[in-house]
């Protein structure tokens, strides 16, 4: 899996990546800002996500961002996570310069007023209530993260710790956040589609070149100390069934351990022939569903297990069964057949995840953020390099009880 691209860094620090794809008629325009919830203060969480909303409220020359793109038949959206904020547009080649115009204007000329801020705070507060407070199991992330992290800012969800912190954001704080992070030197532009690199570089120079570089923030995050004791928490909620959650600390996104645990999560829970499904769901009928997955954070993240208990099953029995499966992974090497099966499945998934122009634009931008866009072409090789002995070693290192946090999410009867 190779994604070819050409790159240019403007004098103001903006990194521009171009992938030429003649198999599509649309152009994908993707702009990443190197700021996420990990860059927030513990007393003002949710600010990065709130600012994502503010970015759609209008700039000096583009008072209605969505309307400007609608007029040329473009679609757009954005998302924020722990590590970065991503804005993307899909549009025709003929309309491409509109994307450069609207994005460069809000990079330099976003209009931040008290009225706009109040409107967007209200929108985000309602989103918080809908996603986290009024939806069954919606507050799981708000519980698991602070249970797992005691120092690192991954301790809170992207949407923030609570609505109070969102409501407390001042106009001065919003403007300071914009000045600190929304600048060329803190951004990566990636474009994919039926375009030539030089025409994209010329548009980048024209529209983004005049933007002042600013001073890229110095990131100095508190590091999470090694967990040396098992943590546990129990809550009661009005939900349909009891739920079990477990989190283990693991390595960062580009470490060999990430590829190990991504494959291990599939061995445990991907498909009807996975260990969790055959033994604990279908076999012992302790869970109606049981999944394993990685958080995928750029810095050291989490290997997570979550499951819904069957009626009448107590937490002790469910946890004992999960512990037994984890012990098995730590005691015996997985079979070559199991490992090859999940490698084949994941390799197919990787190929499909790089089929569309927007996927490729996002992915080369993401890998550039992590160090080098060229690393994307080595993803398949890194998964292929995982062997059973390496998986066993990583499991023994990280899947220890003292490195785990467990949440019992009890349904109120």
C-alpha cells in the first residue's frame, strides 16, 4: 500500500501535501491543526471542541462559511479529538480555489464576538447533554478516562469534563486560543484528487502565503506515571443492562505495541470466530456482546474491553471469565492461523481505508502530524511484522492487573 505525494513547506511554516489521483472527479481538501483536548487546561476542558464550532461562525470576508461552499456544490465537516482538529472539504476541481479562499480567511480573520461565542457554547452544552447525559452509557468515556489517567490530559473526554467548564469560557480565552493554535506553522494542508502538485502549491502560496506565521506553541504535557495498582469504580445508571469496562495502558500510536494490540483486539473480538464471541458470548453466555479495541491516541493510549452482561449474570463471574481470557493471551502464544487471519482482514481494511481521495488526504495529513507522511506507506509492513512471540511479550508487559482500570456500570433495576 503506497500513497505517493509531493510536499512543500511555505515560508510561514504551513506544510502542504499533494496526492494526485486521476480516478476521481472530486478534490479532497484537508486541513489539520495540531491542537486537541490534550492541549487544554484541566480547568477549561472542551475548549478545542468548542473552538471547532466557532470556526464555522464566519470570518472577515466569509460571513457565512457553509453558504460560500454550498454555492459551489462543496460538502464540508470537521472533528476534534484528543490530539488534533481536522477540517475537510470535498468539491470539484473547478471550485477548488474557493476552499483555499474560505480556509485561509478563517485562519487569519475569524470573527470572534461575544454573541457568536455564546451561541456556540449553547450548541456544545446541548451536544454534551445529548451525547453524555441523556444517552444510555453516554458518560462511559467521562468515567474511564479519569480512572485510567491521573496526570496526562487524556484524562478528560474531547467534549470536556462537564458543561460548567464549557459555559465558563470567556471571550478573551477564545481569542487567546485562536491566536495560539490557528496559524500556518501549526497546520498541515493535504490535497488529493485530479490535481497537479504545482497548481496546488501555487494556490497555497497565493492564499496562505500572506498569513503571518505566528509562534508555534511549545507543547510540554505532563506524562502519565506507570500504573502500579489496579483501579476500580462502580456506578449505577438507568440503562437497559449491566456493562463491564476494562482499560489497560499501552504504548503510543507509532510504537510496535500499537500494531500488536490492534491485531490482538481482532483476535479477541472481531467476528463470530473470535475468542470472546465463541467462548464468552456464544459459549458461556455471560455477555450479549463483548469487544476489545485500541484508543488509537498518538501518545501512550489504552487497550479497552467493553461488554454488555446477559440478564442474571453477576459482575464477578463476568470479570473472572474476561480475566481468564487475558491470562490465556499472556501465557500462550496465539496460533499462526489466528494471527494470519486477522492480518489478512486488517490488510484488506487498510486498502479500503485508502480508496477515496478524502481518505488519502486525511491519512497523509495524519501521518505527517505524527512525524512523516511517508510512514503511511509502511503501515501494512508494520502489521505484517507482528509475530506470535512479540504479541506474547507485549501482552505480558501491558495486560497486567496492576496496569488495569475496571468499571462496573450497574443498571438500576
